[in-house]
C-alpha cells in the first residue's frame, strides 16, 4: 500500500497495486475482476470503501479509503489497564456485527 493524495481535493487515499502477471490464467483474472466489482458496490460505514480502479498493461491499481486508526490490539494497548469498558466493547461488537450482517445481506461471506 502507498499513500496518495488527490491533487484536485487534497484527499488522501491508499493505493494498492496488483501485478496481473502473477495470475495463472484468465479464470484467475475473471475472479479478481468480479471481486473488485463486488468491492466497488459495497457501501457501509465500517467497511473500507474502494474508490477507483485503474488498469495498466500488466497491473491493476485500486484506490481506497485511507484507514489510519491502527488495529484493535494497538487501540487496546492505549487503554488504561489495557482493557475496554463494557460500553466500549458493546459499541465495537455492534460495529462488527453490523458490518458482517451487511455483507451477508449481499450474499458475501467474510473470512
């Protein structure tokens, strides 16, 4: 992942480059493009948003929402006594369940 900035808006995004030459056959390319199409259709506040897709000669570039919050374990270490309150846990679990439920409503399984 690379950090990029849109010149017209100043908005920062993450850029992911996928090397298409690593794919074994056209079926792999087809599956990848189907997955990208699905990702473009997702719209949920707790799921990373895929903004734009660009195709080069042998690569695919994905621009997506930049997530700077760190992971759950980093956030846990920042907490007093390295623990969350019951209210904080309930909020996090609600967000997780909401995201998984949204994916399931679109017939997508998160793994």
